[in-house]
C-alpha cells in the first residue's frame, strides 16, 4: 500500500503540470530545481553521518527519497 501512495504522489504532480499556466512553471522551476538539489545533497549526506535510518536498506531509502523529492516537494 505505501508503494501505491508513493507512485500516486509522483504521477499526480506531473499530471497536474498540464493544468498549470506556462508562466508560473517558468517562474518557479529554477527555485524548485535548486531546492530539490539541496534535499538530494542532504539525503546523500544522511547515509555516512547516520542522521536517520530507513527500513529496507538502500532500496527503501532511494525509493522514499526519490518519491518525495520528485513528487510533492516539486
């Protein structure tokens, strides 16, 4: 069930881009790209510094992080 929710969050974002005005996408794209790159960096630093742990090992961590960063965070 959690995997279905992650996939829905990911696809709903990209489907909703069709309904957004092009001007707002062009305006906010650089800021969301910059913020996403910061979160990707933070998530990659969390592994060696052990800031948090995720059940499922690497596969679970990559799935959780990518579904959040490229889904509702954008």
